[in-house]
């Protein structure tokens, strides 16, 4: 028999409700939902204890998750900060390198221009000597230009005017190549173009110094034009080279 806890009525085994007052009978209700009374106090305490354990375990799991999330966020934040530092450092390094490259380029392009001007003066001196010998040979009916030219060349070699002429040309060619391959920015392009103009003038003068050709009139006309072109190219170069 099942005794109703409300009215005390005795009910048959297996009954879900009291046949007298309709109260749900305790014996058929899941122990997890029983109220704490004297008859099931032990079960209630045990259930409450297990429930509290589950609740505490859940809270602990939540705390662990929160802790892990905080650590994850800290790691992510650390990675982001490190990335920003690396990027900032790289950009700063690039800017510093660009400054260094600009400084080096200005120095080297000016050195290249000085080499061109120095060598051009040498070739101009040689060509002026040729012109003078040529003119004197024409004025003298008994002098042979080829003999006078050979004599003039020998004198120039003795004076060491020819010394290093080819080596200087090779050095200038390397200077030009370096300036071409290391152009740091577009604001140097005009200066580089002016340098090439100077180089072209010098190269023509160099070829004439190695082997004069044409008539005396055309030879002198070419020399005069080269001098005028060199002055223009040099002035243009000086006006186009950035200061820093």
C-alpha cells in the first residue's frame, strides 16, 4: 500500500495519484524531483549533493573556458602587436635604406659626371692637337699629314696624355651601368638622362681621339658642336641632380 502524504489515505501499489485527494504519489515520481520530507530526506540530500557537484563542475568548466579564452585573446593580441612592430620596423628600415640609397646615388652620379668631364677634356686636348697638325700640314706643301699625325701622337704618348685613356673609358662605362641599375626613384631620371647626354658627347670625342676622320673642316665643325653640346648637357645635369 502507498500512504498519501497529504490526507493519509492508503492507495494501491502502482497508483500514480491518491484516489482520495488526487495528490501525485511520491513513490512513482523520479527521485530527482522529490521534495525534501522526512521519508525521503536521505535521497533528497544525496540528490542535492550530486546536483551541487554538477553545478560546481559546470561553473569550473565555465571558468576554465573563460580563462582559456582570455589566454587565447592575449596570445592573439601579442601576435598582432608583434606583427605591427615587425611591419613598422620593416617600413622604417626601407625608408632609412632609401635615404642611404639616395645619398649614395647622388654621390656616385656626381663622381660619374666628374669622370666624364675629366676624360672629355683629355680627348678634347688630343683632338685639338690633331686639328692643329692637320691645319699646318695643309698650309705646308711639303709636309705630309700622316707623318705629322704620327709625330703628334708620339709626343702625346711621351707627355702621357694617352695614358689610361682606355682604362678611363672602361671606368666610365661601369659608372654609367651602375647609375642605370641603381636608379632610386623617378626624380633622378632627368639627372640620369643628362648624364647620358654628357656620356654620348664624350664617347664621340673619344672615338675621334682614337681615330680622327673626315676633312679638316668637318673635323673642326664636329669638335665645335661637341663642345657646345657638352656645355648644355653639363648645365642640365647640374640643374637636375637632387640635393638630398
